[in-house]
């Protein structure tokens, strides 16, 4: 069996006494070292003992929620219900991940709700991940370079998977596009290793000239 990376302490949550702080038993990631206190869990079923996943600050993982992979919760973020958070996911602020929501890649921060059967994931083409911030709510599925802000709502059954490097900006009243990597310019970029052909300076011989 692998060595445990954290233990559950006797430090109870001030409002939910069935939750307790965790303490690192070894270095978990660059900023989490042995002896550091973390956030709160209900049991070891809420946070994997493997990988670099962590619950920091006053964040909470409770009920049947599960944090694993390289995911991190911090600030006052809360994972509850049967939510699953993994991969390079970053959940902060007062975000709530609940119900059967699945996050395998994404940045979530603010007074956000990721609820129902929502999914956040990396696009398979670009590797881009969605960002959900401020007071947004997501019930649908989001992948790739997408930013959901303010009080925008992604309804159940809606799937947006962006396979481009452009960013889809979703607000409460409109959708806009932010073009990336000079894609707004008509100028073309030469391929790697391209060298323009050199024009020859040798004069052509004209008919009748001495050979």
C-alpha cells in the first residue's frame, strides 16, 4: 500500500463539527509540505491519498464528493453531493460543486455553482479548459477555451465544446469571441525552417555568344 500523504486531524470545522482538517504527512506539491494543515473532509473517501490533489484553506469536501488526480480546492470552495473533481482542476472562492457534477479540467472561482450533471473538461484538440467565474451557474457541459462570467447560466442539456484557440466569452446577455494568437490579423506566418529562394546573379548566355 502506498504511503499516506495526509491524515485527518481532530480539528473540527467551526460550523460543521463532523468535518475535520487534514494535515500533510509528506510534501504533496510545491507549496504543500509535510506538517501543513489543509481544508476539511468528512472522511478519507473525499480526498485521494495519491497524486497531488489537495484541499487547502477553509475549503470543504463532504458527503460523497471525491477529489483526486491533481485537482485542488482552496478558499471557501465546497464539493458535496456526488461531485467528482480531478485532473488539473482549480476550484476557489465560494464555488460550490454539487450533485453529480464532474470536473476533469477547469478553473472555477467566485460565487459559482456547478450543479446537476454538469461537466467541465479539456478539449481533445487544443487542450484548452473552461473558466467559470463570478456568479455564473453551470448545469450543462463545457470544454475548451470558454469563459462564463457574471450571472450567466449554462442550462441542462447544453454542450459547448470549443475545438479552437479562440475564447468563447459567455455573459448573462451575450456571447462574444476573443481571437487569440494574432488570429485577428490577415498576415501569414512562414513555416518553421522556411528560407526564401535566392535569385541567381549568373547572366544567361544569348544565342550567338562565344562559348
